[in-house]
């Protein structure tokens, strides 16, 4: 089976980035156009406003008896010797033109996004991008060229993140650059690619028309690290959400950074990290024990402090209840529950300070402690010892 080449492109309200990218891809093979590997199909991810712009500017004939910009581009490449049979397939369909959406938690109904304005919009966009890209990168005999040239910077950043998480070695991440003033949004008629039919373009700052054929269009590869290969065994079991996948990869990356045994001594309220001894207060030790216990049991991280406060207090109660009754001096008898989840943050800051003050050699342990968006101790379970 032949490999299918897919162009996955972001787009805002300036769909010229799509035609410019296609043109630039073609120019990489201008010396031998018949053998060029142009994309078989184009999939564009955008907002409702972006989809409207694409329909109006690329897929609609500007005047009666004329061709759409997309048809003009395909015909221009065909005349230049490029083989476009079964390639550059694009249209106003749900397969090729995909609009970001966000579900309503109350009604369960999804609504298309006009723009990305809120944190919830960003989360929905990230998940949509990841799932769309995954549908291609997990399919055999496919190759992806992902273009981050269009849309808001948020969209471009998220696509870069998705490519880093699940992109493959042979996939490409690109950005297209167009010389000034051809990239101006006020140029009329609009610039789409150098050999377009409408050659004379007017800008407010030019006394005379400029020619589209004089524009310089350059495709740049954006380097990225395909971390999927570092965590190949975990990839198939990871959640579909962008932030969940980031959290899992972050945890796995942290685990590869520590190889020293970690033990907790309740009598002395000490943490032993390799040859380093870190003295903690009873409150600090109780939280450290809670985190180490969950890591030893391979329990999933809490997304925030508030989510873990009840289990944290229950863990302290269990330690207190199981403390030796004949030894009233045992530290666990003095454990106290926390009334507010903000206590966890305060205690963690104290623990981190003591770890950093102990020695620079304890830096890997400090990185394993909870961070924003993750309440857990990311430490290999087999290296943890909890002394009674």
C-alpha cells in the first residue's frame, strides 16, 4: 500500500497560509515536478470565522465564469508538470474543513468555536488538535506535514505541543514566510501564491501596483522532539486529553531522572534520599508520607490540592490510628488534619526549601514533588521504603 501524505493545517481568518504552504511544498521539487510528493488531502482545523473565510476566499468562484482560488492553484501546478491526480484533495466537507468545538457540561451539546478566548476554549482546542493528529499518526502508511502558520499563537503553540507528544520521526512541522508587503492583510486583491491569476496588487503604502509573481514564499521546518519514542510502551494506554497526556509524559520524564532509594523514618521525621538525610517537621513528614505511599501504590496524581485534601486527611488519620498504642511518644499520635487545601501548598513549599537546602544533589528529588496541575510524588515505586 502506498503512503498517504496529509497536510494538517491551522487557519484563522487568513486562508492564504494554506495556498502559500502548498505552493512552497511544490517549489521544493520544482526541478523534478513529476516526482513531487504533494499532499494527497488537506485537513484544516479552524474556527467558524476561519471556515467562513476559507469558503469565501478559496472555495468560491470570485466571479461568474471564473475558477475558485483552489482550482486555480491546482491547475497552475498541473501545468507546471506536477502530478496532482489523487492529490491536493480539499473541499467544504467535514472531512477536510474541521471546526473546533466545545461541549457544554450541562446539556452535553457541543458548540463550534468562533474564537479561542477562554481557558476552557483552549483546553477544548488542545484536545481536538491532539485527537485529530492522533488519528493520522496512529494510522500505518501515513505521513503528516503539519502547518502551524495560521490562526492565533495559542493554536500554533498547541499544535507544536501535540507534534512533540505524538509526532513521528518522518512527520514534518512547518511554517511559511511571505515577503513584505505581500503578507499585509490590507492588500487588494489578496495574495495567495506567486503565480495567481490576479497579478496586480494594491497596498495603501505603494504608489504603483506590485506583482504577485515577485513575492518570496519560503517554507521553514520547525524542529521538534518526538518524545513518543521515549515512552512508546505507555503511549497506547494514555488518555485522549492533551493535558492528561502532558501530565503522564511529565511524570515518566521525572522517573527517568531518579535512581536513588527513598526511605521515610517516622521516629526521626527524616527522609533518606540516597546518602542524603533531610530532617522534616511532623506536618511535613505526614504530607511526604502521604505522597510516598501513593507513589508506592502507583496511584494516579490529583489534578490539584483541593482534590486530594480529603484523602490526605484520611491518610493522616490512618497513620494516627495505627500508631503503637503502647508508645505514646510515637510522632504519629500528634498528627493533625488540615482544614484547608491551601495548607498542602504551604507545607510543600517548606519541604521543597529543606530539600534544596540539604544539597544540590537532592535536586532530582525536588523535581519529583508536586507542581501546578499535579499533586503527586513522581518517584519509582520500587525505590520507596516506608518504615513503620
